C-alpha cells in the first residue's frame, strides 16, 4: 500500500537550493484539490488500525530488538528509513518506526506510545497529524525527524518561538546523538555563521519567522535580487560572494501548524531596512487632532473585524475644508486621505495593551493576538506604526524600505515535503489541503479523555462577567483546585488581576509583559491552589503537570473568559486540562458584549441585546447559536483575507520583477 512519501526529497537533497516551484492555484484547481483531499480522507487507512498493527508488531519483536546492540539498531534504522522514503514501502516504514522507538527507549529512557509512532508515520508521509494536548508531540516530532534524517534528508523542525526551539532540540539531542545525527538550533540572536552551521546539521530546530527572514536575506544578499536559479548558477561557477545561510527547503515538520500556517498567514513577512526619518513627521499630530473631531458613521465607516477605515463623502469634504491653507502633504488628495485613515485606525482600531504595549524602553511593541506574545522587531506598514507612536507620545521610529517580502503560504509550499502537528486542525483541513497540499490525519488519544465541560455561564455585560470569574476563581482556590484563566488581551488579564488582588487571591499572570518566565509559571500552574491568569495559551508548548492530591479535587480547572474568532483557539485553551486521561474541568464564562458578538454577531446579537435589556436574562441556547454564527462569519472573513494576501503578494512580486524568476 502506498504511504504517499515524497521521493523528490532524496533525489534533490544533494543539489543546490532545492525547493518546490511556486505556482498559483486557480479557483477551478482549488475546487478539484478540495474534492481530491476529501476522497483521500475517505480512502485513507484508519489510524486506529495502524495503531493496532504497530502494537502487535511491538509485542512480537520486543525480544528481537532488545537483543540488538546499539550499532546494529542504528544501521538497521538507516537501511529501513532509506527504503521507506525511496520506495514508499509500508513494511519498511513500520520497521523503521520500531527501530527509532528502540533508539528512543535506550537514549531518552522513554518508550513511545503506538499513537506517537502513528503520529511520526503521519509526519514522514508528508501529512498533518492532529494530536491532542499532552499526547507527546515533542517526542513524536523527534521520532519523525530522526527517521527522515537517518535516510539522508535534511530536516527543519519549525516551531513558534525561540524557547520551544531550544527546549525541544535539547530534549531530543540524546536520541539524535544515538543515531549519529547532528542537530542545530536557529534563534534570532545567532550570527549568520552560527545559523549557517545550524542549518547545515542533519536536523535544525528553528522558528518560522527567523527561517523565512533568513531565506529572504539569502535572496537579497547577491546584488539584492537573486532568484533561486541565479543562486544555483553562481554557486556552480563559484561566484557567490558569501555562502547562503540556508541550504534549501527539503523536509519540514511544523509544530503548532495551524498557528504558523493559518493564523500567521494573514500577514506577509517583509524584510526591510531603516530608511531615515519619517516623512511628514510634523504633520502626524495635526492628523490625529483632526481625526479626533470626526464623527463615526457620518464622517467615516469602521470595519473593526478587518481593521479598516473608509472616509465618507461628508468626511472627505470636512477634511478638505479643515485643511485648506495647511500646505505641504495636505494639498495632495491621496496623501491627505492616507494620513487621515491611518490616524483614524491608530485612534479607533489599535488599542494599547490589546494590540500593542509600550515596553520599558518606551517603544511600541506589537502583541500577537493569537498567543498574547510580543512580536519583537515587527512594525506596521505605511506609517501606521509611527502614527501609533505619535498617539502614545513616544519617540518615532525610522521609516523602512522593503527589500523583499513573502507570505507563509508561498514559503512553506516550496518545501519538497511538508508535514506538521497541532492539537486543532480539523476546522482548517480544507484550506491546508488546497494551499499547502497537506492532508490532515486525526490521531486517537493514548487514553480516553476524562475532561468535564461545564455549561457556559453567560453574563449581560463585561463587568458582571469579570466579577463572576473572580468569584469562581476564589471558590476553586479555597478548596485547593488549581485554576487557569484564559484572557484575550493584556488589558483584560491585568484588570482581572486587580480584582483578584482586591479579593486576596494569590495568583500569577502571564502576558506580553511577563513573557520571559512563562514556561516556569505554566509548569507550576497545576499545583494545589495555584491560580494562573494568562493571555492566549496557543502555542506555549509547556505541559501542565498536576500536583499531589490535585486529581482527587477534579484536576486543573480552566476558565475561558471570551470566545475567540476561531473555535480552534478556544479548544487549545480548554485542552490544557485533562491531558493523558487525567481528570480536568473547563467552563466558558462570557458576556454578550464581548468583542466576538459585537463585531461579528450581526442581527442576532442585536436581538440578543434587546432581549437582555427587556427581560434581564440571556437564553443560553440563543447565545450558542449566536456564537457559532459569529465564529463562522469571522472564519470566512479571515480565510478571504489570507486569499487576498496571497494573491496580492504574487501580483506585487510580478509587478516589481523582484527576483528575475519568481521566488
């Protein structure tokens, strides 16, 4: 039976700059790819059957494998892995999985579960493994990377932040060393030579953002506009001024794949250089002052979900009249309108401690809305960042000049073989299949889930909700049960923290201000009586272990305080409890004036608000339907944004002639 292994990886692994050709997918092709992906899911063998088969093989061959010395385990692993990848041989793949499991047992002292072996097989086949929180994705990725690299194919294990890249590489290094493989780590503070050496290892752990920027830097290093074909030619004739940092895109294993491949894909990554002071800097305060006098709906229209502003005809006339005689940039219609829309966006759509914060050095730092982390080095485009700096009264940063740009969609689709892992993927399975040719396989849990989901608590407004949350936290802590509270913003986490302090509830806070020590806080979040208030827990990658006696109290108690635009993010938070068959409880405590409902609820939210005002109650079933409709509307909007971003990126590159040949 064919396993769908990507044989081009081996064939091209020894050429310069191997990568897949970037091709646009037309609408008809997207439909066909979606149909084909559905058919493959129907025809694919069940993971449960493969788990049972591997369990049987592990029992049958346990004595045989234990009798092999270390050298023979490694030699047989390399032979089986090479056969599996070259010839798509299922039996060879299973043999390699048993051997890499034996290697892990000897080097790490950990015997992989059959579910982890099937997860590793899914990655080797170039698919996305959906594995629940706590099922051991770190080891699963290590097993797959070891198997692939043993066949002579370089592997990139891509994760969401530097901490996880270093931690996961360190955890798996004994396994890789046992197999005779080298491992490197790429993080943002490494020099080009250090990165080049890390990428040159058999296995490289890195973050998606850092690797994409290294890829772009390689392309602009040679005269500023070198295509892949040009780089290959220059390397062939020894004409490269400096060796490239990356050596090609062979095989990628993307951890937290939905975060990187879906959530991050809404915004292109732009390589830019400082280009001097901002033009028209003296006009920014005037723009903000004028914007403050304009009236919503009359002078301008807001689209909060897309963070866009459009001046109405009345607004344009009012701005034109107000700026008559100002001179400078205000005389040009398009510059005047650009200044006003950016000023309105800065005032109305980008909020401090929600979308950005001011750090200790007085700089505006963007907050990742999906993880609650600061995005160091990121700036908004087209003068918006400087407009926000002006609004906050901090020093203006320099303007930037774009050297290169690419979307995550275009970059990761260039790997000869792409695979990934996440706890939440089924909602995005269609898009992942069409954009990345990445089929999703749901891996069963090793033990049945014991998670207990309580009915939603629905409040009429935010103030009522936060009081209810604080009281529930205090009640749970009093009986010793650990509590994890998830919030959507820094502002919300700090407001709740103030309430808890006023009630005398001891707690820890994790948000963009306390990002550095978050792993240590999360590790302690399952101890008796612990209370942790955290912005979005997506992609934090640290398991919460229960302290002594906590299981008898019901396990970790998770409170979701606001539904997100994507139900995946909600499931990521709620999935923090009840891992590996342990007990755990979770509840959503929400208000009908939460952002999801006000921005995406539409007519159903308006009706719900009227009912609440008239009757003083909120029908729970009605809220559920409103929430599902709002999340569905938001998901469609974000999918459209990703398609538009990808299309615009391709069109912009063609119009600029960025690289001679398409990147």
